[in-house]
C-alpha cells in the first residue's frame, strides 16, 4: 500500500520526490483526520501555483473562507474529515478568474450603440444615457446583472470603476463576489457628485466605511489623465496613500488621448502621472495601449498593475497593447473585459482567447504568449495586477477559497492533450459547473444560489424598454 501511494504522488505533474515522500509518510502516520468544512475531490486540479502543480485526481480542502490543503485526492481524504463533500469527477478545478477592469453597472447599457469612434460613442450615447438614467437603483440592478453573468462564467474577483460605488460594493457583497470597488473621480459633474470636491470628500468616507470588509476593497478611481486635472490627480493619490487603497485609472487607451496629453503637458500620460507623483505599487492602470518603452519602464519600476482589455481595444479600434513586451519585463499584467457597453460581455474566456491570438497576430510570432501564460494572466497574474496575489489567484494553502469547476466531457473539449490550451482556446463560460468564493458555493447545477435571477432579468428588461425609447441607435 505504501509503495502504491508513493507511486501515485510521483505520477502527478511537477511534484518532486521530497514532496511525494512527505505526503506518503503523512498518510501512513496514523494521525486522526482533521475536521474541515468542505472537501472537493476527484477533479483535475490546476493550481496555478509557482511550481505549476497539476493533480490528475486531486482535491481541495477548505476551512471557513480559506484553502487548507491542495493535493492528491487519496492523501486529502485520509487527512481530513469534511462536514460537506463535493465530487468533481470529470471536471477541472481551477482558481477563480480575475477580471482586472470593469464598469459593471453598464450591463444595462449593453449594445446601446456600436460601431462608432470612441469619443462619438461616449459623447452621443454613453454620457447622455448615464446623465438621464444612472442613479443608485440603476447601479444596483446593473451590478446584480453583472454578478449573475460573472458568477455563471467563473469570474470570482473583479475590479470596478463607476458611480455610486458603495451600491456596487453592497450588491457585489450580497451576491458573494470579491471586488475592488473604485469610486470614479472626474473634473466635471457626474451622476452621483456634481463637483470634484464633493466626490473626493465622499470617497474618503467610502474608503473608511469599507476598508475592513472581507470581500470588498474600496478604491479611488480618477478616470484618466485627460479628464482629471493635475491637482485632482494628486488629491486622489494622497487619498490612496492615506488609506493604502488601490488607485484605478485609464492610461494611454487611445492615440487621441496621447495627442491631447502631449499638447497640454508636453509628455505622455504615464510620464505625466510620474511627474505628479501618482505612480505607485497601489496603482492599477487600465489599457496602456500606447505606452512606449520608457512608459513601460516607469510602470514596471513602480510596480503598477496592468489591466489588459483586448476586446474593447479591438471593438473601439484603440490599438494593440504591448503586452508581450510587458510580460518579458516581468510586469504584472491581468486580463479585463472592460465595461459591458464597450465589449459587450463580461466573459473572461473570450478575453483570454483573444489575448493570446491578438498578440500572435500583431507580432507575427506564433510563440508569443503561450497558453499557460494567458491562463496565468487570468488567474495569478491578474491577482498580482490587482495587488491581491497573496490572497487569491492560485490554489494554495492559506489563500482564500475562490475556485471554479469546469466540465470536461463535452464534444468541444474532447480529446484533451494540453489543459492550458483547452482553457484558452476551447473552454467557454457555459462550461463552468460550480463557482465557489470564500468557501461559499454561489453557483451549482445551473443555478445561481445568491441572486434571484428571474427578478434580475425582469429588471434588466424594464431598463431596456426605458432606455431604448430614447437612446438606441437606429
């Protein structure tokens, strides 16, 4: 029995003899099983840990909201006595996906207008629709709709930038999701605050109220260098530093933005932020499509997290971000969907697929961004981009129990030769069978367990009828 157990450990990918021997000795030690809340067994566990461990018949033990152990199912079954057991036979067990950039309430503006230049799209449709309809209730139902979509498709953490961000935080927490909730700051009136001073004052209270929440990290979110003055950018940075809160900002999304900042400040958006003292390890920079080599050097130097949004960058013809160069430098680059009005979905599987293919096409090099690296961008690297990799992004003991299960026995997923290739190139959001956040099952057997889905869909239809009457492009 000892030798058969030992051989089992050696068979698993990237598990060294010392680890296998230790596990086998633990199994034979005769120690009484430890009580745990949840034990998931039988799946192909893809950990995304630093060693890249994969367990062909693996298991994850969970106590409270944390992972206690990950490893071969036979080992964990002998070590733990679970209060609840879940089987994952014929499934992949993966860390929950991390969406590094979003505007989730904009689900209610999904498809309001497409196929327009960015500034036309914003000024003719998005800004007027927001001025007319965005209030706390709009944000509440838009966030619920977004959470339903993300939970169903395996996203467990998202970084948001919008208005009435306390409502986003409340709705996300109620749904059981983990989120960075960034309150947008602008130099002009917004739906929730008519002056920048009022927005900054409210944001400080928001940071205080939500600073210790187990699921929500409050953030300050100056929209972009071209919509926020130097003085207000510095005020946002000071708030971020005072509360050690994330700072989310759009940077170098379009050529027009580059030209505008160059004309006004005689530099690039990144170097403008550097001169103001805004860059730091708390910053999450979205897009960075037109960041040049000096810009990326600065972003890397300060440990800025990068949120790459290939779908919205393509749809709005913004350009192709230099992601391959950033990754070669060792930068923390995650994948985002951007808002559902500019994408038009929150499906990270499609964003992963396009991330790899777009970089290969742009560089004319098929070896750029191999599949495993793209999966890392959607999990552990995405967590690192949000400065949360000590907590989430991989299946390791001590981390939060955020994980998903994926079906394997479906026609478009057979045969299976390389799991990373499948995760990037073959899997769809509809293949997610179970979503768990902080040890809590939120989605299973096709059912959302923390949201009233029929009610959410009915509310979305109500908003559709009202908004379409005024703003749908004919």
